[in-house]
């Protein structure tokens, strides 16, 4: 394995480094993008019970904000709940924007690795072939070992670049899809709170 890495030339160092970064991002995102941690299943019901019981004070609002990304969004809406539906929705959208930004952290880096890794492999291929033709020009075609070394470097970097890029692209698409699903769930939960809170207020205000 070490011989393959060394025979691949200097670009193999960059390709291997890219693979290490990609694996680290994937492991971190797999741990972080847990739907149950981001949007706990019974959080909205708990919040609603506290609201109905009049227990939602500043302390519990702060605790809710720190509990999870969904709690952060709900807390932002509740903090402005009595300024009207539109103000509440604006505060929720602003908080949701920050949450989505956090969910998408490192995905640009992963996507960049998926795009750049095969290009680095292609560059290694070009450099290897340049060496091959340079040796042919100086020594002719008689030195087969030198020619094989240049061709080997070209093929190894190409294969290594693709081995990094393909999984990185698959994981990037997977994480993007998971985030989309989480965002939809967050939207549904917050809409339930807004509708329930303001529909109840309208009922109380009606004669």
C-alpha cells in the first residue's frame, strides 16, 4: 500500500489528505445530523403543555433554546409570540436560517473535495505521461522500467482521485437529502405551534 502511495507521485499526498478530511467530515455529520437530536419527537407537545399551564417563563425559554435546534427555533417564536403572527413567523424564519446554516456546515468542503479529487488525479495522470514522453525523447523506448513507472504513476493518481471523489459525492448527496428532510420536519413543527397559538388567541378574542 505504501509503495502505491509513493509511486503515485507528489499529488498523492494531496489526494490522501483530501480523503482524510472527507472521512472526518462524514463522521462528524453522521453524528450531528441525527433527526431525533435536532427535532426531539415530543418537544412540541411538552412546550404546548407548559404554555397551557402558564409555566413558560424566561428560565424555561432559555433552557428550550439551548436544548436542540428545534428548541432554538421554537424559543425564538415564543419570545415574540405576543407581537403578532407575522412578527412571530419572521423571528422563526430568522432562527431557522441560522439552524439550517449550522446543519450545512462542512458540506461545501465535502462537495469541493468531490469535485477537485478527480481533477488532482487527472493532473497526476498528465504529469505521469509527461514523464513518459520525456523519457522516450531522451532514452527512446528501450528502457521499459522507466516507461512503466511513469504510466504507473499516471494510473495510480487517477484511480486514487476517483476513489476519493465517488464516496465524497455520494455522502454529499446523502447529507443534502437528510438536511432537506430535517428542514421539512422543523417547518411542520413550528407551523403547528404558530397555528395553535394564534388560533387559540383568535378564539379567546372572538365574542
